[in-house]
C-alpha cells in the first residue's frame, strides 16, 4: 500500500474516534399544504412538520453555515460538538416563507439555485405546470448573513449525462449570474447527487466545492461534502427501511 493511502487510513481511524461528523441536511419545497400542480410529494414538507424538525435538530446540533463547515472539515483536528448545516435545493419560491422562521431561530441556510428559472417563466421538465421559483429580484433581495447562495446547475439537468463541455458551460453560466450576489459561495450541489470523475475535475479546475447527496455525513474534507435529505417522504421511507432491516 502506498504511504499516503496508509496515512489516510490512519487519519480516518483517528477521526472516527475523535471527530464528530458534520451533518449536512437538504430539503426542497416547504408549504402549508401540498399542491399537486406545484409540488412533487418526494420533494415536499409541510411548514408545520418542517419547523418541528428544525426545532428538534436544534436540540441535538449546533447549526453552522456550509462555508464554516467546510473550514471546520479542513481545520479541526478533533470535534466533540455535534454540528449541522441546512441546505435547500432547487430554489422553489415556497421556501421564502420559511426564511423568517430560520432567521428567528438563527439557523444559517444555503440555497442551491438553477439560474435559468430565475426569470419566472422557464419550466423545469418533469413538472405538470411550472413550479413557482424564486425570481432574480427576490434572490438578490436576500441579504441576511444567515443566507448563502450556491449553484445547482444552470438548468436542473443530470451532470453525468451532459458532455464535459455542456457541464462546464452550465457551471460558467451559474458563476456569471450568481457570483454578483453578495452572499454567493463557490459551492455546487449536484442534481440528484449525480457526479463522476469528469464533473469533479471540472469543478476542481474552477475551485468550486462539490456538494453531494449520498445520505452520509462528513468527518473530514476529501473531495466533496455529503448530505442527507430531510423531506418528509424521504424520512418516512428511511424509517420504513430501518424497520424492515
Ligand atoms: Zn435539485
């Protein structure tokens, strides 16, 4: 075994003993009631449930921003505190209504945005009608220090099904549109968490941090930050799975 591989194995062992993992949660749409024209059950939580979930997480974890988590994952040799990060993908307009709650609870949030839908008219494939998205004006009006803005692809497409040129162009368009936002961070959440060596290389060349959706937590940064979905249906299926196992 190569020396660096042995070193990494030892570090991983030590991490397991001394370093609490940082949990990064992802959710999508949140609204008072489910609207089949605008929501997909798999991506949705009711406002009441969502708020209860966050309050319950707050009893277990200290919430920090994604940026802070990234630095902790590099810097902290040991970590006893249980840290968590909240992220939200897709930029549905419905989540604007829960931002005041998160602000009140002092929970930082990163919104991963597809800039194409900021025009308020473009429709993402797979939806019966256009889900309402955050518009460019609404996005640029978000100035709280607790909110940060990351990338989710120009359109909501599977990065692994794009050519390297198409994926690189999509990332460049995201940077062009989002990097002027005062709360922009160079983090890219892969749609459905799908990625490969080529997409990872393209992000690395542009100094962008990949954010995954692999159901895991991260103890130390290697080549991406793991996330767990917390939308209602996902949690229910996880609960069912854990009962079957
Ligand atoms: Zn998405």
